[in-house]
């Protein structure tokens, strides 16, 4: 509430009230009847605090959800790279098998050069 205290004063909203019946003080200064008032400022202050805390929690949860989504996407990309499914005819020829082996060996050589 420090930013709003420039506008509403240092006391904030908590001291805002509607006095129904004022306090009655006798001649000696003793209070014979206490003030009867509705402190609507406390309600406003609680509402503002609720909105601020709710917004902060929203930011935290949205950050966690974005991080989780990115992690799942990276995990899916890694799984997609790791799994290579070749769907061809059920009876491949020897040339097709040798070509597939050659491609896999070239990929393995490429990755081993990259990692070292």
C-alpha cells in the first residue's frame, strides 16, 4: 500500500469509517458511551490485499505452467528424435536393409563427432 499512501495518506484505508453515533464523553473526560461506527476502510483494504495476493499467485502458477509446457515439449522432441519408425513394405530387399544400416551408421558417426 505504499504506492497508494501518496494519494490516500499514511493512514491507508483502515481508518475510513462511517460514524453512526459518536462517543459520549462526560465532564471528567470519561467515555460513557463508545462510538458506534462501521469501518468500511478495513473491508476495502482486505479487498485490495486479496487482489494483490491473487495476482501474485496467478503469476507464479502461470510461470510454472509455462515451464512445465516447455519441459514436456523438450521431452517430446527428444523422444521423437530417439524413435525412428520406418514403415515400408513387410518384405524389404537386402539393398533396402543395407541402405537403412548405412543411414544409421552415418547418423551415429555424425552424432559421435558432434559430441566429442
